[in-house]
C-alpha cells in the first residue's frame, strides 16, 4: 500500500491527452418526449428540412432523462440556428432501452437521431440494418479517432460515442484520509480497507443491486482476472466458458465482497445507494464517474476520487488500473425519412461549443476533440488518463441473454449460491445461445 490519497486538487481532464483510452447512468422514469423549444409544426416526409407546410420535426431518442433540461437548452439553440427543423426528445429509462429501441426504430417514426449502447445492442442494431453509415462524413473528424472504434464495424463508422465514462467506484476521500486508508494494491489490501471502514461504523460499499450494480462493478472486478479482451466474445465459440477459473474465481471474490454491502443490497436501486453515499453512511459508491455530478449536486463539498478494486495478490500481475467506456453513441436511423435534418442535428451536437456545454452541465466526459472542463464533477484527485485502463468488459458481451446470465450469476452469489453453481447455471444459458 504505497500510494496515499492526497489532498484534492482540481485537474482539468483534457480529452486531447486520452490517446490510450470509458449504465451508463440511467433512471427509472416513464418515457417522456418534448418538442424542444417550439411547437411541433408540420412534419415533412422528405429527406431535408422544412417545407411550405412548416418546419420538419425530428425525433431524438435516448435514455438519459437526467439530461433532458440540458438537451432542451441545446435543442432551443439548434432550432434558433435552423428554424426549419424542430427536435423532439423521446426518452426511455436505460433499464428498458435495450429492449425498446429496436422496436421503436423499425418504422422510422421514432429516433431519426438516437443513441446506442456499445456491445450487444450495437451489434443487434447493425445486424438489423438500422444504423446509417457515417463513414467519410465530416462530423466523424470531430471525434477522437481511437475512442470511436466501438461504433465501427468492418471498417465502417456507424455510431459516434458522446460519453467517456469511467466505470470505477467512487469514494469519499475525507473518510479514507480520516481512517488513514491507503490505496489498496492487492485484493487482501482491498478487503482490509473494507474491514477498516466497517469496524469504524461505515457501510463500506453502497451497492445498487436492484438495477445497475452488478453490471457496473463486474467490470473492474474482472479487468485483471482475464486480460483477454475477447474473453466474452469467445463464449460463443466455446474458447472460453463461464465455468473456467477466471470467472468462477471472480464470483468467489464477489462472495467475499457481499458482507461489505448494505443490508438488502439486491433490493437497493441507485438513487437509494447514492443517498447512502452522500449522507456519508457509506464510504464507496459502486457505480462510476457518471454519478459524480449527481453526488455533488446533493453534497457539493464532498471530495471525490475513484477506486477500482485490484483483485490480484501480486502487484506485478496488475495490468489494468481501471475501466473506461465510450457510450451514449449517436447514430442516425436508416429508416428515417428526414436524414438530412437528422444529420444537421448530429453535426450540431458534435460542435466543440455544444459538446463542452453538454459535458460541463451533465458531468459527462466527452469524446469530441479538444474539450475543456470546468465542472468539479469531471475533476478527480487521480488522473485516470495517465493510467492503463481497460475498455468496459461488459460491453463486449455478444448477446443480451448471456449478459443477463452473467449479472444473474453475481446476484445469485450475493444471495448465497455457491460460485461454482452460479457459474454452471450461467454457462447453461451460454450453451443455449450457442445452439440457437
């Protein structure tokens, strides 16, 4: 345990330096829509802007209800520049978005511009032919090239990530410093830190097991257990199995973590977990950088850092020191009858001024080139741009049924099922998918 948590100092994270580089935050509100700053007007079935019947209205479909007001402001700015185009937001909670999006996109009436998760949803929408090919369009050049690869397929660019997310648990720096807990560098040291927190009256980890907890914390828990970035795609070829040592071993570590979660962790949603964290009942929030803005909105004086679990016992085996994701990928619907208007809105979102405003007002790091950040929620003590971080393992899972089986196995272990039994049940789902 060599590195101690230092006093907080602002670090402006410049994405221009991120040449080596990550749910997600969602919510559980009902789907909502609005028509930006103006009335809906007449809708054109053509491929461009408005006509003599009035402005054309395009649909912008995404999953971040918490960003609605920021997008309202940006949409009003866009409509002022393009009075022949109006934009209506259609928002579904992230927990439903994967199952809802494809159905909504198919008839072309929803999601002229839409967002897509990397991984299984991107693959499914690409296979369904719903992602317009953006290759060669000037808008692509506004993004950091090595951070948009998860929106590409077979050398063609179909989606452009708008978020860079770190899926590393947040910590309350003051609590760690008060208890003189240094940054763990092995699994034993990590468990010792959790025990110290527990013995001093804190919930070590606020875990939102009712919605996003398993899907988020599984990523740093696995980052050094199997360093092959194809470990999940290889499930479909049989080259890897969930009954292999790397996955069963990870479930055993989940078994060791479970006593350090709050009571009824599997019944706790992320809002409740955030409350435990901001009220300083819990020292760690098992989500990621995407919740920093929400935390600081409720506890503006809290000093934040990120602390991904190191699951190895030998420091020489540390390959990755965190996890990142490039998500909230912007795309145009191939079924849209208003592609020219949709492309103008996409170009607007990719302007530096627009992307900078969005980032600083939502607490989301961006992938547009040259952004500068003033928001405290984008500033952490540890500069993760200088560390070797891994692309989000969960986003490489090739099938939604397999993803559900993996997160379900984690829930089962937390509930008391043995790691071996939980892994075997999950592998049955993998086998079923392979044999379909």
